[in-house]
């Protein structure tokens, strides 16, 4: 019986440094892949310097039927020409078929050098089944494998694109405009739960009960529902199961399941205090609530919904971010940053980072702090708090900051634009127009979502 593979193959680059697990890619479709291909999530390759590809194919017999469920020896080779006999790389793999379908990794037995794609604008994959001659025509390789060079061409410490970006061919630098979602009155804070975007709308002060959180499908970009919350919601966060909303005006928290059920109202702090909750962060166990009026953060146990600890910080704390070990709290009044050990709740230190801080974000190794008053952003190494550089934003009144896995973005309130920075050296990649008065920003694994308060919409780039 002869065997022939259907030349319908999906390639996904496995990129160093990406903390990738199994499962689907958040429901994202591969519009550039052949219709019959099957999407496979990439798995983490831990061997430094290796860049294997995860791929799938379909083995059919001479009658066009899937081969039996068994093992088959396949030899793969990469060429710089559709007909030349000299291969740039080759290895043999044993695959196991299920209804003809197989999945394997290329580049595990013999490393695939990134120069193959850096030095050749076109490459082809040859496939040989058992001891038969190589099948023709060879498969033209494109798209995701070239992400290897995109990762290694700069600095190896640069965080690679997320698997979602690779899957929809957004690993390269690009900018898209004209995509947006209309929201309710005065949208502000935004957060992503892995599937949905959640935007807190502060509502019209003259209208009662219109303060709500809008749930948006990140894939279809359709607003699904509005969930009423407390007065003037100022922050929103996800704990892996529930949505938390900090309500600045009513001094409380709203917590509910992602489907909107089991909604309850919780106190943001001890009764009789100034409170005014303004920011939230989740450390994997506790939800941290920043109370501007009290100069403190409150640690909520997300399971039993009780306050576990209260930690005093600086004057008028406004924002918070987690680096995996420490919580960083911006203190707008004292114009410094308090760092807290997340496990013990003990203050580690207080550091100076600009004059009028407004936001901060962690990029995996460094914390980036926005100085709204100076129109700049400061990069601070998280391990020892050393300032690595301060960079001009090029925009007016930066008020929010985000990280897309490879670049830093600031939302510039008075400039009606966003600035994109190179993560490694702080150079400006570009400045892009968005809606009026951008106030917050979030990343969905592929696109940046920027909330424009005056336009009552979110712009997607």
C-alpha cells in the first residue's frame, strides 16, 4: 500500500521565553492557513537556542483514505529551492496517526538554525514517507517559521510574540486603525480575562444607576452585556474566575462570575475611613485593593472574601502592579513607589521614579513607570530597583501604560494618541492616533485595546 501525505500543513513557531501551555489559542482563527488544516497550540521548548516547529499533516493511502492508526517513519528536509537536491536541514521523525492525522515537532533531533530563514527569503519543506522517494511538489514554507528570525534578530532577552500573535500572523511590527467598539458613558478602566475585555463605565453623574461594566468578546469585538456595579467604577481586574470592580464613589467592591452571576458587594476597607478605591491587582491568591483616601492597600482573600491584611503605603496611592514577587504601588502624593513583598505583606523599600507618576506595567524583567507631569516613562529593573533609563514619550500627558509581549505602549491623554516603545532601549517605534482622551490600555494577546473616554469607545490596534 502506498502512502501519500495531503500537503495541507499548519506550522506554528515555538518561541523561546514564551510561557505557553497546551490548549486552544483563545478561539482565534488562522485566516491565512489552508481551510483543511488543524490548529495546534505550540508547546514550550526549554532547550536554549532551539526553535522547533509544531506541525500537522494528514497521511492518506493510494485510494485517498486515511491510513491505519499506527506509527510511520517520515523524513523532513528544508530547501532554498523547490527542486534542488541539497538540503539546508533534515531529520527523521516517527509519527503516530489517528484517522490519518499526525502531529510532530521539527528541529528537536537536529536544531534548525534561524539563519535558514534570515538568509533565505523562500524555503520549501520536503517530505519522504518510509523509504519511498521524496514527495512532490515540496511545501512552500511561509509566515510563522520566519518569526524565529524576528525573535533572534534583535536581542535574545527580548520577549517573543505571544502564541496568539503568531497564530494570526501578527508577530511582525504593524499598526491597524479604524477598529473600534462603542461603549456607554465615560468608559475608564479596562481588563482582559483571556477571552473577554471588561470596561468600567463611570456613567453620567446626572443619571442614576448607569454605572456599569461592559463585557466585550475580544474575538468578535461585540459588546455582549452590561453589568451594573457601584458608583464611579475606577478599576477592574480578573482573579481567574471572577471579575472585581473597585467603585470609587460608593467606597466598595463589586465581585461576580464572568457570566454575571453570583454578584455581591464587598467593603473596600474598614468602616469609617476615607477609602476611595482606585486600583486592583491579583497575585494568584489575593486581590490587592488600593485605597487612595487611606494611603493603604487591602489584601482580599478571593475565596472566602475576607480582608486578610492591610498595608500602609505612601500618600494618595493611585496604581499597582505585580512583578511575580513584589507589589509596586504608585503614591501620587509623595511621588514615590512603595514595593511590598507579596507573600509577607512587608514593605521592602520606597523608590523615586519621576515626579508625577500616573501608571506602571511589568514587562517580565523591568517595571515601567509613567511620569505624567514630565511626559516620560522610566524603566526600572525589578530585581534590584536600578533605574535603567528615562525616555521621552513624545506625547502629551501619558496616563496609562501597557505591554504587548515585545513593546511598551503609553496612552497619552491630551495628545489623543498612543506611543509605542522598543522594550530593550526605549526608542520610539511610532505614535498612533486613537480616540479623544485615551485613559487606559490593555493587551489581548494580539491587539492593544485603548479606552477613549470622550468618544465613549475603545480603539483596537
